[in-house]
């Protein structure tokens, strides 16, 4: 199970329809030699005329009109390539072929091109582009190949699996095919082998209209899973020091992936029984095909007329294509027709089907997901590291306690031994001195008894000697008592040292107990976190399924923040009627002032996470006014001015870009020197993502009519042009958008009479870069540059510069080949309304 939290971004998109004419075959050349084709193509005007007779005809307009001479490459580029590019950007896409049997649907979509590579169909070319764009280390591509035959879904890669059930979510209505074979594709060769296996199992029959008529609808489903670069990096290191358990929460950065699906549908051809000559089982196949195509036509009619009821349940085909028409996919339809007047009725039906399909609107959604599965794996690894570190700490404390205890016991034993030896020596010494004194007295007493006279004479002297001896004896006893007291004091000192060592052992044991308690608390916290991540992922799956069919969500700034620990019970983000998003709930629980105060924290990690939270909040329009009133804009500009951390500057620039979408905030940004700070950041930064954020902020400011002169005066335009050297497509897209916004505002001001003179963009040297990138391969860059060039050329004062820089040829190309009709018509009006440009075109013999 892939635990993921979906992030959606929706935009309305109409179904694009192209018509392709098949050349006459040998039978038609012989049978219709005397008759003109029933259709007349006008590809330069994207029109088709259907002749009723020799005098009357009906005219129809399509997004593209492809003649019988159009190459397979041309068909792919105008029909399928924009859809494939959208799939690579994270949107679902559908390419489908519809038409009478034998008009070239399978040739257009499924031709393998084994004999002639130029004949490769849309399926092969689309997979070539997808495999060339992905990164094999982080991205995956898988596919399923099915056919809908006689209202049974069969697996073309596993023919035994011939009745796959459609599973429909009872709440959201989403359909899936869990029984279909899914094969991961690594290279083009394996994809071609899978296509050959599928084509070999597809049902076909010989009819009067087609010798190899497909009797089933073929459906190729390509699933693309891409990691979002620059936003999937994580720092999952965890601190094992005391009091730092919250750093684990601060370091969580779940990777973001985009999941999209390309569906290529080769519909079986509609046919009339009297013309195809079907009979028996082939007749039953024809009835089933016509019935499913009729159900599809009813759904297209209901969607085109905005009917309250769309009969998608009438057939399995309409259920499978539910997302392609009126759903969330970007859909491109190619209708194929033949030139023969004998089949005018079928050709008319096909053309009308395409006309109705052009009225169908889809809500295209970008789907991004937080990949919590990998986050859980990383969390398990960190848990193992923490447990191992705790075990090492415990062993260290046990060894330290044993060492201190052994040292204390050794010191006490040595002190007791020294004290005992000293006492014994002193006792023996004083005893010996006492015996010696007694012996001396006894000898003197004997001498006194033997010599009484002499003793009488010397009595005074003897008494004096005895007194001296007694005095010495007292002094010796006093000295012995003093030494005994010293030894007692030393013994008391050693006992105190023993008590201190015992207290140290007790303290270390308490520290060990505290560490064990903290370990238990940390393990409990990790267990709670894992359970919450599990619940978050389960709720996210429900949110994704409910949002797939609900209203398109607003802009959401992806990512988690370091204050996630303040909101343990946060749920996955949902839209208006569901639970609040984690950042929104954190906003209510912690408070904006507390979050903004963390922007000034001395710890770099805290500042990084705090600015990401503010950026998340700034992505919601409802929070922008509160952030500005609380001083958030000033704090973000201070970070941009003072921080040297690339991550902080990138996210702060992104938050300013979000705030700059509001006109009131644009005036405040200008008043506080925001453009100067953004220009300085653009000149210092090297990271493409930081430059993209800065360019996006300046591009938003370029859309304000009142700030044109100030923006240019403070170096905004120079900063945009200076970021061109980065060369990153995302950065160039933002630069192109800013120039287009600036040119549009200038054009509006000149039209209203508020501006005279040459364009400031021309003065700042932007025109050469505009001309150079007017035909850029990247669609977003090209679209903005084409729009900017048209706005610059609208005013006669810029016409000479347009001609001198070679932009006239680009304007002519835009008026002819631009994929967007509004830009194409704007270029046409500009060329036809400018005297200078008209004169130059006449000189060069260019026709508009």
C-alpha cells in the first residue's frame, strides 16, 4: 500500500478535435473516378467543407485539419504531443480516434512502423517521448493493454484473462480495472514487444469496407510516476542527546511524487451492415460496436448541451472513458474520414460527432502526493539507530558504575590497611618505650637500695631526674595521643571519601534510570507518530478519491514544517467541506504571531521550518491579509536581506511571490524595497529553484499597471533579464511570464492614453531575447513570449524596433502556426493594423 496525501491543482480545458482525411484507395479510384471528393479541406484556415451537391456545401471548423498528405509525425505533434507533455507534467491525458471503419484509425494510433519508421503511430511516438523524458532512477512507467470486445473487457497481454470487471468506487464514482495485467516498461524495445503481443491477440475480420477491420475497441493505459525534483530531498538524521526528541519531527520531509495516466483509445469503426456485408458472428460484432459507439455519442451530446444527466452507465466503453470526457483528463480526439461520396452519410456523422466533442469541457487536475511509505521506512531506520545508541549509552553507564565502585572499594581497603598498620606500629613503639622507662626506674631503684648514703646525698638529684623522666613520659603519651587523633582523622576522611563515592554511584544509577525512562517515552512517541502517519495516509486516500470528482481545489503550497510537533492530531489536507489541512490547523492552534516570531530564531533549522510554514500559509488567499497585518511581509523581506541560507532565501522568495498575487500586497512590497531585494537575490543566487521563486515574484509585480515605472526604475526588468543566463526551463518560463505581463500592462496603458513613447522593455534590451525565444520548444515559454511580442507590436512607436530586430517574421509565424487561437488572432490584427509592418511586409512580399 502506498501511503500518500494528494495535492491537486485544477484548470479548465476543452476537448481538442482534429480531422484527418484518408486518401482514396484502389477501389475508390476505380468506382468514383468520375466523381469529386465529398469533402474539401482548407488546412490553413482549419476548415472543412462537406459538399451536399455541386452547388451547396456546409463548412465546419476544427482545431486542426490534416490532409491526406499529412505525415504521421505531423499528426502526432498536433494531436498527441501536447497531451503527452501534460502527462509528463502530472496531468491525466487521453488520445482517441473515431471514424467509419476503414478510414485509418488504427494506422493513426497503433502503427508500429517496423518496415518504415516514418509510419510509426501515436502509441509508439508517445512512449518514445515519455521514456526520453523520465529519470529511470526515480521515475517509473507501466502499462496495461486491453480490448473491449462484445461488451467484455479482455487483457491483450494475457488472453486467458478475458472478462475483467470494472470496479467503481460507491462514493466517488471512480472506475478502475484491478484485474488487468500491469507491466513496467524500461525501454522502447520492451514496449514494442508488448504492443506486438497485444496486436496479435486483438480481434479483426475481413469486411467489404476493410480487409482487416478491428472488431474491438483497443485501450492502451500508460501510468507515469515521477518524483518532483528539488522538493523530495530529506534530512532524516536524528539526535540521540537528552531533550532533543523533537528534532526528529523537525527533520521529516516526505518526498513528493506526481502520478499521471495516458489513455490511448483506438475505437472500432462504425459501419452500416448493408455496406460492410457483415453476417453471422461478424454481424453480432458490428451490432455490439455500433451500440457502444451510440452510447458514447449520447454522452458527448449530453456533455455538450450541459445536460443534468449523462448516461455513462449505458455501456462499458462510456464507463471507461468517464474521465476523458467531462472528467479530469486533457483529451485530444482525431476523427478520421474518407473522401468517397458514396459514404457521405457516415462522413457527416463523424464530422458532427467531432463538432459536438469540441464543446465538452474537462477540469484538468495536477496530482501530487506525499509519499509517506518511504517516510515510514526511514522512521524505522532511525528507530533502530536510536535503540542501538541507547544500548551503547546504557552499557557505557554500567561500565562506568563498575569502574567507580571498584575504585572506591580499593581506596577504602587501602585506607583501612594503612590505618591498621600505623596503629599497630605506634602501639608497639609506645609499649616498648614504656617498658624501657620501667626498666630504667627499676635499675635506679636497685642502685638506690644498694647505696643509701649515696642516695641520700644524691636524693635531690634523683628526684629531679625522676621528675624529668615523668615529664618526658607525659610528653611521650601526649605525642602518642596526638598521632592517634591524626590517624582517627585520616580514617574519618577516608570514610567520607567512601560516602562520596557511594553518593556518586547512586547519582549515576539515577541518571541511568532517567535515561531508561526517556528511552521509553521516546519509543512511545515514535509509536504514536507511526500510528498517526498510518491514519494520515488512510484519510489521505479517502481525500484523494473524494477530490477526484469534487470541485477543483485552490492553490496549496506543498511540504511539512518544523512545528508539526505542535499539531499531533493533524489530518490530511482536504477541501471546503472536509477536515482542515495540517498547516491550517497548526495556524489555529499555535497562532500566527508565534510562527512569525520563529523567523527571528537564532537556530537555523528553526528559521528554515518557520519560513516554510509561513510560505504554506501564504499560498492560501484567506491567510495573506493576516500575514501582512501581523508583519509577516516585513519579516520575509528581512530574511531575504540578511539570510545567507539558500533554502531560507528560496522559500522566502516563494512566499513573497504568493503574497505578490494580491494588488494591495504589491504596493506594500514596492514600498518596502522588495524589488531591490529580489534583484539582489537574483544576482547572488545560483540555485535554479531560488531563481524561479524570485522570477515568479517579479513576474507577479509586472502585472500591476501602476507599478510599471517604479518596477523598471528599481531594476526589476534588468533582474529578470539577468536571470536568463541560468537557462533552466522553469526559470525561463517565469521570466517569459513577467515580460508578457509587463508588455500587456504597457499595451493597456498606451491604449488608454496613459503612456507615450517606446516600450520600456525595448529600452532595457529585452526585444532580442524575446525574438530568440519566440519559437522555444517549451510550450509555457513560447506562449508567454508570443503574447509579449504581440503586445509590443500593437503600438506603432515600437514597429521600427520590431522590424530591425527581425521580430516581423516571428509575428507572421505566430499569426499562422500558433496553437492558441486568441494569440494567433492578436498577431493577425497587429500585422494588419500597423502601417509600418504592412509596408515592410509588402516590401518583403509577405502575405498575412
